[in-house]
């Protein structure tokens, strides 16, 4: 890794020289644009509107438009700002780690000790660990004043930039203003479903399926060219489900089916299918009993919570009975 910045973490009179490294990287395959007619690569040029010439980066300045007046800011102008010249990561306060809303986290950077002795670095790391606190810091990086948080990841101090308070949007959805009543039974079954999915998070257990499929597609096209049979390569894919959930659902039945499936049971609807047939008679009988039991449970739960005008579970039950 290559350090992108050098500075020092300061809290009180303590100075901790550090090097800053990007902690994350993009694993996506790099694609570029081409002309569909002949495969020619599409490139973008930085062209001046006044003289029409293509301009290289070393001849490009930044500017601010104030009405009809343009204020040009050169690289020297920007570098002269006091905050830009500062190489300090200033600790302004230590806060309980739970005070930070994860939505505020932006980019992550590793901090490496940058001195002959790492004692001050280790002292800061141990202090953060022992007090279970997060250090809130201010610093300037790449022509921006930034707010950040110092935390510990394994044996390394991690600097995470934070969004400013006005960069997090306030949102209000009218649908959430409608009063919805949830029955105790629905909540109990929903919690049971959550419990059946409960596990410890292991990042290495997940892979980026899209990137894996994209790599497979590229390798197949390299081998077979435009004659590639995507159905043979990836298998027949089901049509996307256009059902947006507009139809009322029997929430209790869906929860029960989900719990049964997660616990290793069978999904009644998956067994009966549209034709109502099943390969094994015993399986069909078991499925029928299971379905009947669930409908009875759903009916009892619906009657119990019938006073709630917002619960839609009674509608599908009535349709099944009339059918």
C-alpha cells in the first residue's frame, strides 16, 4: 500500500505522527464504453469552450461562478489556505462509541505510526480500547475540511471520515404517518422468524455474485465470442416477478410458512403448485394437513385481532373459504 497523506494525531500536548492509507478498495471489474457499431472506444476530452482546444490537467484551474462573474482559483490559491496547509488530525473530544450513527460514516483509512518510537501510537490505541470511546477529530484532506472518528480495528487505529450533519438528508414518508396496529401474535411470529435467521456475521461467508457472474460472462465471451449461448452458460432464468404486493396478504400465513421453511419444513404452496399435484402421495397428505392446520391457525389469529382495521389478514382467508 502507498500512503496518501502524512500528519499527526494531536490530543492535548500529545503528538502521534502517522501515515494515512486507504483502508478499502473497489473489487468491481473495470469496464469502458465502446461504439456499438464498430467497437471503437469512446473517450472524453477536456475541451475549452473559448478556444476549442483540448486541455491537459496541468493547465486546468478551478473556478466559482458568482452570477455573471467568475472567480478563478489556482492550485497555489487553494494550497495557501490555512486548513489545507495543516497536517494535524486534531482530537476535539472523546465520545461513547454508541453516540455515532452509522449513517454518518463515509471513507475509512488506516493509520500507521510514522516515528522511530510507536509508544504514543500504542498509548492512544490502548486508551480508546480501555475506555470504549471514539475520538472525534478534525483535519483537512484533499482540499476539504473533514470531520472524522478514530476507532480501533484489531491492532490498528482506524480513521473514518464522517459526513457533516447537513449532508444527511431528512426524510419523511407519508405512508409511515398512517397508524398501523400490529397484533401480539404477529410480532411474536416475526420475532421467531428473526431468531431462525440469527447468526454471527462473517464477512467471508458472502461473495459478490454479480461480479462473479460478470467474470464468467467475460471468460465465456473470450472463448466463444458473440456466439455465446447465455442460457447454456447460466441456465434458464425465471421471469422477474412483477407483483408489487398490491394484493392484500395473509401476514400470519406468510410468517408461518417462512418459519417452517427456515426450520427445514416444507412450504405448502411450493408443494401443491398451480396444478395441486404432488409426486409422492405421502408428501401430499402431509402437505394438505399442514396447510389445513395453518389455515386454522391463521383464522383463529385473524378473529383474535379482528378489531384492528389496519390488519389485512382477513381478506385472503375469506376468499379461500368462498373458493
